C-alpha cells in the first residue's frame, strides 16, 4: 500500500511541477491524474496494489467533506446574510441539471430509436 500511495503522490507532484513550470490554469493534481490515467491506459491494466489502495481511499472519501462543513460553520454569518442567493443558485442549478439531463436522454433515445 505504501508503494501505491507513493506512486499517487509522485504523479501529483509531477502534475504540480508541470502546472507551475508552464503556468497552466489547470491544477497540478488534475494534470497528475491525467498522466496516471494515460500511464494505466498504456500499461493496459491497473496493478493490484494500486487498485486496493484506490478502493481504500474511496471508501473514506466522505472524510473530505469535514473541512467543507467546518468552513460553512466558520462563515455561518455570511451564509445567513446571503441565503437568498445561495438558495437561488442551488435551485436554479438543480433545475438546469435536470433539464439538460432530460434533453440529452431524449436525444440519445431518439438516436437509438427508443422514443
């Protein structure tokens, strides 16, 4: 597991170096993830150690929401001041997402002749 975590961190570091060296507007971890994906595609498979480590990390993914929840609690007064804009953005983006999903599904179904 230590080797797989090291591999993930090395890819993240390489992504950070590339992002900083070329002043790219893309975060380094995203570039590192893309490089890892391309490496795994070229290899044709995922090593068992990396697969197990990734599954272990994904099983604890909910822990990453703790800092966000803490941030909301720290800035609760600001959230209270801007609740109308936040609710409008949440409701609007939800409605827009549902509408776009429905349109894409309708287009794909008609393309397959299922409508």
